[in-house]
């Protein structure tokens, strides 16, 4: 039986459950997806619901499907990794430092450019959204808002303030990447990856219209996160090696 996803229809619920199972390796090229009748029984869903769910996964390039050949999992290099659903399903996998680093590397390539463009292009409404996100982060620091949601709101506001439709459409990716980053930060003894002061430097530069400063402040913010992840993973690796050597 498929798990119900609040606010989503049965087709999405089936696609969500099947997507998680594909991404986490329950189904693969060596363990093919069951036939439609079996999926209907497994998810307690009608044929039309299952067919539409498979179509959704096909659009995300997770599966291929043909009459009389059934449905199969496509190689991971074909998956639409920028799709927010696919990214969310990836988070269901066993923790992978490599995935976190790749997320952060892409953010490093994207968000400084968006910040620089926002300083040149943002209107009053977009600048107000950035101010509001910083205020939320400050309130969250005192326990009166959600730290994760306020952090995400800031980065999404910057992408939208670029007034570039392509940057704006990366909001889903940025949201998933931040959720993953913050979840991973909780694995470490000291660690929060968010810094209000660093975020405020970006916001102040955007609001003042200082494009180069905004881009550089965002670059330093994300590069700092990437460096921190690298140091922490190196330390964890050294501890594991030491523990293995002492056995």
C-alpha cells in the first residue's frame, strides 16, 4: 500500500512511493518494476492511477515504458536531478557526503551570479522579501521562527530577486539542497551551517545595489559551507581510520 502524501492526489502518492523505491535501489535494471496489475495490488490503486504515476516518473526520466516491454528503471545519469521530487527522493538514500558536496558545488556555481544580478535587477518587492527573510532568520535565532525555513526563504528570495526566470526556477533545487545541508549539519557535534551575519552581508549588498559585493559575499558564504563540509568529512574519515587501525 502506498503512503498517503498530505495535500496530494492518489497519482502523486503512487509516484512518490515508487520514486523513492527506484531512487533507493528497491527497483533497478537488475530488479525490474513489477507489471501494472501487480503495482495496482501493491499500491491499492486503479490502473489509471498507476499509469499516470508511471507517466510522471517517465517525465522525470526515472523510468522507460513501452507496450509489451513493461516499465524499467533508467540509468541514474538520465534522471532529472534538478526536479524537486527527484531531489527529495535522493534524500531518502543512505547519507552520502559526495551528494552533499555536489549539491553545494552547484549552489556555488549558481547563487553568487543570482545575488549579483539581484543587486542590479531587484525591485522594491523583491528587496522587501530579502529583508523579510533576514528578519525571519534573526527571529528564528531566538527560537520564534523555524531556522531551516527562514534560511530557505532567504535563498529563494535572492534567486527570485534576480528577475531571471531560469534562476527563479532553481528555487526547488535550492530548497532541497538546503534541507539536505541542514539535516547533515545536525550530524556534527557543533554544527550549524547557517550564519545570519554572512547572509546579512549578501542582503545589504543587494539592497544597496552593489552587484560585485553581493556576488562575492554569496560566494564566500557557500564556499565556507563547502570548506566546512570538507574539513568535517576529513575529520570523520581520520577517526574511522584510527578506529579501524586500533582493532
